[in-house]
C-alpha cells in the first residue's frame, strides 16, 4: 500500500505541470485553472475578480450536496501510506474539502500528502481546493492531534508564553510558525486558546496563557496577528481562536469532552470576564474563525444547552452583539460518538443525529468539527427543516476564507518550500522563549546557580544534559546535589472507555501519600533542586518546604534547564497562574474567578531571579 501511495504521489507531481492550467479560448491572454473543466474561465476561476463576485459565481454552480460537504472539518483518519481510499471517497463522494494534516514523519511526506489530496480535489466537478487544518505543532509535549514535533521550531507551551508575557515575542512566534505551516500546506490553525485558567484542576490549563484576562487578551491579539498578518491574504494561516465564550470554568475542573464535565459554571458571576480575551484580543486582531467549546452553561442562557447548540450564544451574543461575521465552528464530534470521545451533545442528548445537526445550524454555526455527515444537511434541506438560503450564508463565509488564502490559484507545494525547516534562527528563537519562560520560585541560601564539576544525582531529567557541567552519580549517597524533575499529579481514570480519557490528566493536584513520601525521602537525602513541569498548578507544600530550590518549566528542553541551573542565564519568568497551598483551598475556589486561592503557596506573577 505504501509503495502504491508513493507511486501515486510521483504521478501527481508529473501531472501538476500539465493538467492544472489552461488558456482561455476567448481572451487568449492568460492562464487559469479550469476547475470545472468547461473550457471557459468562469468568474470564480478569475483571480482578477472581486472575491464577493467569485463567491457568488461558485455558489450558483454548487449543488446542495457540494454545499453541505464544505461545512465539515473532517478527520481523515489517514497516516502516511494508509487510508487513501477512504479520504478519496470523502473528497470525491461526500464533497469534504477541509481535512486535518496528520502528524507524519517528514516534511517531504507531508508535501506529497498535500499534493496528492489537492489533485484529487482538483478532479472533482468544481475543483474546490482543500483547506488543511492542524492543532498546535510547535511544542515539545507530544500532541495527540498533531503528532510528535520532529522538525518544527520548539517553543514552550502557551502557559509558558504567559509566563513571559511579551506580546512582541508571541507575535514573532506566530509569524515563524505561520511560515512553517504554509510550507506544509496547513492554512488553518485550530488555535490559539483564549480560555482562562481560573479553575486549577482543568486539564487544559497548559494550553491557555494563564488566568488573567488582560494578559491573555494582549497575547491572543499578538498571536493572531502573527499567524494571519495585519490583513488576510495568501501569506496567512487562518486562526480558529477557541473556545468561545471561554472554556475555563469547568465544574469541579472536569473537562466537558465527557459527560462528567459537561457543566460550565459561574459561581462568581464572571461570565463577562471570560469574554475579555475574545472581545479585547481575538476579535480586534481579526481572527478569521472561532470555535465553540463543549460546555453546557449553567445559569447563563435561557436554554441550558451546550455552546455548539446554543442560539443565544452564537447568534444573539457573537453575531448580533459582537458583530462577528467570520466562520463559527463547533468543537469536534457533537453529533456522533467516536473512539476518542462520546458525542458531546450536552443538553440535547435525547435528539437524533439529524436533529442535532439541525439545532447546530439553526443556532448560527457554520461548520461542524470532526464530523463528515454531510448527508444529514442534505436531508434537512430537502425536507424543508432548514432553508437552503441559511446554508448559503455559511457556505459564503467558508468560501471567502478559501479565496482569500489564494487556494483557488495554486494549492500545491514545491520542494523549495521546505527550506524553511533549515532556518536555524527559528529554532534559536524557540530556545530563547524556553529560557525566558522558566520561573524560579525558591532559592534557599542562594543554592542556585550550582557550581560546576560537582557530583549530581538526577531523576526525571536527561543525565546527558547535566553531564556537560557536572559528574553524574548513580545514587543520592554519592551526590553533592540532587536534581528532581516531576510533573503535575492527576487522578488516573479506571477502565477508560474512550481514547481521550487516557490522556486527559485531570482530577487531584496533590501526590498520593506513598509517592509524596518517596519524593520527600529523596529530597531530604541531599540538598535538592526540584523542577515542576507544569501543565496544571500542583499542590506541593511539603515538597516546597523540603527542597532548596524550586523551578517551574512549561515543557522545556533539558539542556536549557541545565543551562539555568548552572548559571548560563538568569531566570525571568513569572507565574501565569497561582500555586495553591492545599486541596482544600482548590476545592473552595470558584471555577470562574481568577486569583482567588486562599493563602496560595505562590501568587500569580511571582518569580525570582539570581542575585
């Protein structure tokens, strides 16, 4: 199968140069892509025409089946060399032309994948090109939706960018990541996250910029500008900012991917606070698209249904009050269960799949994420449950984004585009951000930075990274200093039914008594530098008291941690979220309120440096 795929890719490369372009028989003065194969340059094929006229012309030629297919961001289910037949069917039969870009092994394989699927799309009746989308790709943490980062520049998590708080740096990150995405044919970013980390138990804290709305708004604005540019155009990667109207205040910190966390609550009355990163950040920056979260808002709208089904949120608030006319998309899989998660149809669980789709469209949503059930929209229009004019509204918005990106002119990639991954300055800038993100919380007796050539016992950190500066020993008894690196604790899910339940590390923030004793025994054996890799704030008062130094990182290369520990640069990051002092304090916090942990171990904005 893989050999057949590679052969088909080569055929694509040969055919691109001979089949994509024709000369208009009437004007004989320019080349164009004859996408509908009629021998005439239609308005939608003419790049000199205004976009609104191109949209009108193409829309007039589309069948209801083609209109329906364009309203889905589908999951291809493909990895390199596998599943091509299924994706061909999605494109050719279901008329899907928004697909994920899988996390493949090399840029060359992604280039081939892009060109192969774009060639299939070119062969459809109207030749509408594919918009490839992706979750974040520039972190060190493995992203299940985007794969392992093997060749993109490496940056700290969004929470780490929040620890830096520098809008110019975030804008620079966005611009560099944009260039990498464009080289791979990825033109839609399913990020940034404008949610606020006001509930410390929520799993997705690490992909926010922290708990402060003003800081988040500033960084969100810069992030969008970095990816899209000051104006949208062929250079842009569209941002689908998420998750409107703010997905942070999950009841008891449980995520709304699952029924255990479906309720989104506002005990502190702070709904408007969670809107600020959108109103003051994403919308002024011109984000092209917005994604809704799964949560079912309690006490906010008259009909307590999840945001993706909620007309008061989508039409009344987002469209009418805030004036957003870009594409609005649901989060993934609200209609059908899949192996990763159940259908998050909170508040409308009783509805059939077709009724769920009807409610989503009538709420004012344009696109459905993670689904490919276009036939349900066709049925709803044919039976009169949804007017075709309503579908046309959404199709216009979706087509606008395809036209503005220049995909109708040329969606294919060339080998020379991949030179961007040889740009060492991108990797160096990512390392600079990693350094700036590190937060020093404790430095008792100025133990840091450590002297070189001492004996060190390490746990959780790569010994090779430390061996540049110190001698690695095999036991704490032999060591002068212990380096202990650990992550935020969590409550394991027993007998998980869905894939995402295994990777959503949520629940308690404190270690079990057994694990805590083991760690404390190690810490007390020798002077210890503890390093917390933070995806959520940990409850570690005893560990903090026993350790000599405490550093927080936000997915950082071990080599850079070693540089900090041995004084090659000074720490400058500040905590973007509070560190609670106990689980009782966590449980007494209100899910929607920032900075409300009683007597926090470390406050928001805290951070030391070397003397």
